C-alpha cells in the first residue's frame, strides 16, 4: 500500500497553476479523442505530442515516467499475452502453438487497446502529479460539485493514512499483549488478521457517530451553499479552453468518421 | 450556483439507471459486428465509458442529495475499507477483487441508494488517487450496492446462508455488468494476472472477448461477493446493536435478526418472517408479556436504543442481548 493517497509533486509551473477543472477537461478530451478514432498510431501521437510535453513543462518527468511504467508495464505484458495468444476472432495466423495461435489481428487489437489506455492513464497521472487533492476538491466545489460529495472524497483521502497509523498502533498493542507476528503458515497468518482488523474496523465504525454529531453542530448538510476558504483562480481564457478541448476531441471523431483523419 | 434543486433526487437516480441500462443493452446487442473490423472497439469503449460514468454520476448526485449526515460520515470509512482491501488483494495477486466489502456494508445499513452511491464514489476515488484503471468499473459497484440494499430489504441478510446466497446472486449480476467494461475498454486484460489467465482460458475455449470476460466474472464474482456479504454481516454483528439501530433503513426492515432464543425473540422471528402471522403472534404474546407486544408489532428488534423506554419487557430483552454480546 502506498504511504499516502496522493501523487502530488509541489511546483510552480504554469501547469500547476492551471485550474484543476481545466486539467480535468484535458483528461476528458484526450480520452475521448483516443477512443473515438480508429487508428493504431493515433493514441501514440496524442501521448507523444500532448502528454509528454505537459509532463516536461510541469517538471515532473521522472515521476511521470516511473508511474506510467509502473502501471502500464505489467498491464502491457498481460494484454499482449492474452490477446496475442488467444485472440478469439478469425485472423491471419502467424505462429501456431497447440491450442494457442499468434494472430496479426490479435496483436493489432492488443496494441490499440494498450495505447488508448496509455493515453487515458497518463492524462490522469499528469493531473494528479500537478494538482493537490485539496485544490482539486475546492475547484470542483466551485464548479458546482455538491458539498456532501466533496466531503466524502476528501475525507476518504485523509482517512486512509489515518487507518494506516491506527493499524500500526493496534499491532503494537497486540504485540505487547503477546501476539506473535513472526511465525506460522498461511492459515495462522490469516487467523492473525482477526485481532488486527477487528479493532481497526470496529473502532473506525464507532467513530462515525461522534463525527456526525460534530459535523451537524457545524451546520453540515444545511441547504445553504457554504462559501469557500480557498478560492481557486479561474479565468475566461481557461473557461474557453475547456470547451475548445472538448470540441476539438469531438471534431477529431467527426473528421475521422468523414474519412479525413 | 443556486441552492435550489430543480429535480427531485429519485428523478436523477431513475435517469442514471436508465442511461446505464441503455448503454448496457446497446453494447451487448451491437458488439458482434463491432469486433469484425479488427481493432474496431474504440466507439464501443467510448460509449461504455461515457454512458456508465454519466449514469453513475447521476445516481451519486441523486442518492447523496437527501442523505442524512450519519450516513454521509459512514461513507468515507466504507470507501476506505473498499480501497484498502482491494489494493491488498491486487498486491497479493489473488484472482478475486475484495473491493466491495464497504459497499455491501453501507447497502445493508442505509439502503440501496446509499449503497449505490458508496460503490460509485469508491471506484471514482480509487481511480483519481492510486489506480486509474478502476474508474470505469464504478457502475459494477453501483449495482453491487443497490443489490445489497435490496437483499437486505428482503431480509436475506438475517441468516448467514441466505446472506451468502445474496452474495452469489449479486456476483452473477455484477459479472454481466462488468463484462463490457473489461472487454471493450481493457481488451479483456486485467490488473490481476490470475483473473487475466482465466480470460485467456475462456478465449482458448472459443468464446469471444466479451463472452470470455463475462465468463471470467462468473467464475470469480459470485465467490468474491459472497465473501463480501459474509464479512459485512460479520462486522455488523460484531458491532454493538446500537450502531446499526441508528440507521433508519436497518431498523425499519430489521436487516439483522436478533440472535436470542427467548420466547420474545421467537415471537419476533415469526413476526419478521411472515407478516400474515403478525396478529395471532402478537395476541398470543400479549397474555405473557404485554409490554413487548408494541415493540414486536412495530417490527422493531427491541434490543437497540430505538426501543421504547419505560416498557419493562423491553428492558429485559436489552439485558439478555447485552449478556450475549
């Protein structure tokens, strides 16, 4: 499990300063464009011309490559093994290995799917590397996301690290009572989860009541819209850019359907 | 932004469900010809992504609009349980998911709409934090949360065997819902090598990618969801009954059966299982334990904080329950 639930890398580039909603629109636009156009190399072009420059401009290149590879490499191997060897539709057979067959169509299918996913995931990673989760939520709330949903999302991000800290404390407490963590086979290890997970879950769930009382006493859930403590800057230019990106993506699909692209 | 809501929440939920169902039917009917052109799944993937995400978004908005604060504060914990367990599962490499325990938990406690919202938000948050690949699967979780609530409403979670059966049924539906996502967006492959190997086996046996993905789901999901139901029921039974009694849904539909064997409890069981017998049972108890009749007739368990005070019969029940816990 990762230590914290965020990828955010601090920085002061223009990509960091963009309104998160604009970056979200970018994610949506490239995803639409990547999936909407039937061409093997088109997603690769999007990746090389839009996403890699964005990562370089934001100064997060190293971590970007590391994260993209970390997610993508195992997936790529699995996808090529799966569709390369067992592609179900008829096609040109390159190599036959008993019940398995390497088909050109299978490799093309694996390649296209892999590249499309690469575009979608990398766009997300650019967004997450350059946007603080808190800023993302504030911006989404300013864009009209209901406060209850924003609360659930940001509270979850904070609760998972707190869970880890609490799990550590419970483990130490049980060890102090003589719980042996070191030895045993798989079954013993599984049974040992009970004294660790039990207090963790039960404690977390009994906290719910106190938290909801505290929140209601602070007018959570009142129909009046709360004002924001941090105002995320937005501009007319960015607002136009969002629509322009989505329109461009749709235009790419339209051009492709007409046979131009 | 104006604070007034132009649409009632149920309209959003209905619209969201309609979009998801339309997307699904469209994909399943249209699929056979779209794969013929080699790599021609792009539009199908786009439609799957857009339709499922918009549908889930509408359901989240509709379900969250009227949600009481006690349920809202439960969601982050349920979602954290989902994400942590799912992430551990992916790291260990089990061919399961284990990412819907929290969803089932909320479905049982707070009803179908809350369960659906938990499921959808769970995968959205997992997607925007550590694992972007789980974002498209939020619709599967919507269905799981919804069904958990429905089965709890029908009383399937009162006994362990029926709870497991509810898990199996939920798993079958989940497999059919997630099939198009796996096939069109991910090309049948999976973050877990174990699950992908199952798809490969089914493709070798002659199924197409969609069929193989659904078949893979059918081998894994029923087991996975019955584990989720079982764990959720065990967790909720381990908690003091005061906790589940605070949720109106769990209280009104007595989602968790009382575990005592006293005369009162048996009367309550009959009351819970067969509504037709209600009058006669109440009448028969009335002679022995007059105060408890009102609790039984209300359909309440009588062992929680929601029970009427001042009634001596109810107090006795509380003591019995407390001793057993």
